[in-house]
C-alpha cells in the first residue's frame, strides 16, 4: 500500500510544471509562446536562459527526488524505479495541466541519475557532444540535440545491461525510453496529420527529432 501511494504521489508532484509557473510569474504563458512546450528550453526563450536553467533543474529534480525519497523510505528497488517512471509520466501528462505537459527530458535524466549515476554519465556523452557542436558549429545544427537526447535514453539501459544483464533498472530505463518516444509521437499528432503531410515523415520527425510538422512548416517555433 505504501508503495502504491508513493507511486501516485510521485506522479501528482511531477504534474506541477515549474517552467509554466516561472513563466506565469513573469507574465508569460508558455502555452502561447515559442514551441508551446512546458519545458526549460521554451522557458529560456520566453524569459531568460537563467530562468530556463532553473526550470530545467527543477524538472530534473522531480525524477531524481521520486527515486531517492522512495529509497529513503526503504521501499523495494522496483518501487523506487516505478516512482521515477511515474514522475516522468507526470511531467509528460500532468493532471494539473490538462494532461498536456513537457517532453520530460530533464525529468528522465534526473531519474537516470538517481537510478544509476555511472550509467547516467555515460549515457549523457552524446548530449554533451551535441551541445558542444551546437555552440561551435555554424550554421547551428538544429536536429542534432533532440537526436542525442533520444540516444541518451537508449544508452542508459544498454550500459547497465552490458555489465549486469537484465535487471529492474534496465527494464525501467527501457520504460523511460518508451515514454519519451510515446510522448514525442502523440503530442499534437492530430494537428500534424490534419496538414496532409505523409504520415511516415510526421512520425520520423517526431520520434527522432521531436519536431512536429507545424514546426517543420514554420507555423510553430522550434
């Protein structure tokens, strides 16, 4: 019973969108700005990069805290991991924001850090490389970072599996990857398909680059 309550509370707490409320405090509605996403990157464009970093760190803390608090309560490792996955789901489909939240990049990384910090740092290598290339290369690559983010979620369980075989953490890492892909594919999908664009292109752009057809056409900011 305690485990089930912990999972539910992890989801509910993660449903609080810190970037949304930070933006609201500055008089900005993230739903109507830029990419319309409730995440740190959109917050950085809407307010300042410093606010975006703060929002991203707070989102990351959701996934981290869900696992660490469950661990501190002495709950089984499987329950700890379920709390982390619940936090990711809460960030993506928040009950406090009409079940339409962010992409949970930071929340998923927070979950990884708490679950296995060594695998997390290894998985983050492609993200760091992509970020450096985005800063140093001109013109700036626009698709590299979302692809690197996706790769990091795949690398995390792969690193643990290579060392330990199939473990609860490996399965949870695969679950986090599945949630990320599902959110990318489904958020606003109806609007994209209504444009008449080929479904294969829409799905590929969404899954690999987290980019909607409306963004491809310049109707919504990237």
